[in-house]
């Protein structure tokens, strides 16, 4: 439910000190899996285009996608994939047949474990050692990276975007005939069955294998989507936004636009012009890249009606610049979610009114703020954000300790984010709990210093981190990316902070560095630890 301004409505219980999104009844029977829902939806308007691959130059109708996915589902059924522990590993970029492979898993009730192909081989091996997929799907280019992993697991390897000698491909599988009476698998309370296993972001350590159920919360908050929409997300299926895009396209009948290319501003704007993208969800760093791109033009982005960003802060100056390229208010939206929760937690439809907020809570989500002493906080009270989604969670595969740390016995997820609610029930995320820094006994967050540096006209992106010193604590340091043509030097950045921050403990005592780009995770989120590691290699702090 939305308020008069188009934002989700959120209420506050002052006795319990809990904020709640609106109550919303699902339209779908709890017996159905998401795969069963998508199977029925794809039967409608069979000749309409469902998927366009920009990089492969292919188009699939809804009927073709349905047939391909059903053949995958039939193949899994015939190979005895019946239990939730019968998994498919999916390590592939967004090429033509990845969607059919994923939908086929959903049709059969087979969870797929999506892992980003850009991860290090040892990380991929450790993740698949935990979940033990029976089939591993990969791009031809990544076969050597996964070959030994498959052999150690006794898993069949399928290539999804081409063929190799003596290796089965998905296109081979799609040559199989499909029984006329094929139906997707049925289960008691399909809504609670595990649907997919994704990876935690990995920005604070080795990624964990996160289970997600067939919850309707994954897609129902996007029920405004329809057949006139063209959806695109640069992320692969290992990130929650990639999965949301895959599922919402199937449920709401949009056109699914994919590309195997990494995000770049030129590539995104070309696709906007060529395919008229109306809905996209991207990392906050991608918005910064677009806003600061010399070639960005409102004309190139005229088709966008919904531009969601997630994964962290966007600086206020960046939001204002990005808004100038969009045709109307309410298009640029901040989405805050958590892979473990399996959905967005809050949604800010009006980044002009509340630019530093992640918005109000989505339906059926409850949140409370707890300080370091375990005390519940009211409006304006700062503490860790705890979230309750009211549904079962199977936790991290093979890691009961981390599961218990993430979700307590009462069902509250401990997000690790520090934040507060303002008087209008808008949630503000201050920083990751683990990113809190302390210098000369005074606590501060990197984001506070980043906002100041971002006020410099020559700054395109900035990442602040702490350099540990035994006698002082965490001395703030910064890596900054300049706008094209800028001649700014690091000393000017340090001087600007000294001039514009009144307290000395937030000054750049660790120094500053100009860099061509910031280290990011495979899906575009700035990796603060990696940026810091690069800084320590290159700079000897003063």
C-alpha cells in the first residue's frame, strides 16, 4: 500500500518500538512454487517477445522460453532431481539460455546455487564444496575454472553459451522432445520450499551460501510492472537484484533484456536508446558512473520510468545530477534490501524529498532499532537495524553458527547496518556496523567524510576507510576518482576536508589518493576493504 506521495506506508508502535510496513495478503496460493506461477504466466500471449539478448542478438517469444525451460525441468525430473538437496550450480553470465536453465530449475522445484563467474577459483570451489551440486552450468570461457571442481564433486558440467568437444551443452539438452502433458512439480506449501541459493555480498569476508524460499515477497512489491515494460539489470543471478529481475519478468509478463557485458555507461545508454528500457535496478556505483559521465544525456535515458539503485549510499550531489537526466520525479529510487531476507526491506520513491533515506518499509516487513546496549530505540534513535519478514528461512547452507548470528530465535535478522527512523517513518542507513571507526577515542563513520569530499565539483566517486595506528586508532584515508579532465591533487582533497569538517578526528589523517577507479565486487558494490588494501600497497600514510 502506498501513501499519497507514492511511498510505501509505514506505521510505528511506540509501545513496542517497532515500525511496520502495510499488511498485504498474497494473491497466490501457498501451495504453488514460483516456478508453477511463472509456468502459467508464460502460457499467456505465447507469440509476444519475452527475452532479448543484446550481446547474443537473440530474441525468444514467451512460448519459446516456456518450451526451453520445460525441457530443462523435464531433464532434471528424469535424472531424479527430487529433493531440496539435489542442486544445480549456475555460474554463468546473462546469455540466451541462462533464463531457461533457471526457470527449468524452478519448474522442477530444484534449487539452483548461483555463483558469480568473476570470483576467484578457490572461492567458487569452497562455495560449491558446501552445497555439492549434481550439475554445474558454466560459460565456455569458464570451463577450465570449474572443470576440477566438477570432477571433485562427481558433477556433470553443462556449458550454457556455446559448445565444447566432449562436454554437454544446454543447447544439446534443448534438442530433447517435450512430453505434451508436461507439468511443473507440485509440493505441499511450495511457498516454503527453497527456490535458490545466492551468495552474500562478500564485502565483509568470504561469501556465504544464502538460501531463499519461494516467497512472494521477492516479486509482489513490483506488481506495478506490466507487459509494456522492458526490464534490465546488469547483475547476474547470484545477486538478489538479478534474481528479482528474472522472477518479476516471468510473473508480470515484461520483456526481459539481458547482456553478458559488464556494466558501462556507454553500453547502458546504447541499450536504453535501442531497446527503450523502462525499468532497471543497478548498484549505487553505477548511478554515480552515469551521473558523472560526460556523454550522459536526458534524451538517451528518456525511456526510463523506474531507475532503482541498491547496495549502498549515493551521494546527494550525485542524486541531483542523475535526476537532471530523468524525465520526471519518482523515477530515481533507493532500494534497501538484504539477500538473507529475500526481498527489499524499504523503498524510497522520492529521493528528491529525502535524498539520504532508503525510504519506508515495504509490505509485511517489520523493523526495530537496537543500540549497542540492546536497548530499543524510538524515532531518531541510532542503532543496528533488525528486520522481520514473517517467513521461514533455512539459513546459510552448512553454517549453523553464522545462521544463528544472522537470525535470532525470535526470527529477527541482524542486518549489521546502523541506522535510524526519522519523524516521517523514513529509514536512514548510516553505515555498516563493522565499518564504524574510532580515532582518538571518538567514533565516526566513513560515509560522513565521503559526503563532505563529494561536495568538491571535481570528485566523481570517493571511498573512505580507516588506517590503524596503535596510539591513535583509525585515521581516516580516502581514495577518490576524479571527473574527466580534472587536475585536482590529493593534497587539495585533504585541505578541503580540514576546511569543511569542524572536528579534527574526522580529518584525513591517513591521507588521500587519486585513483582511476574504485575496487568493486563482481556486481558493482564498492568493496571498501579492497580499496583500502590497494591504498596500503600504493601509499605510505604520513
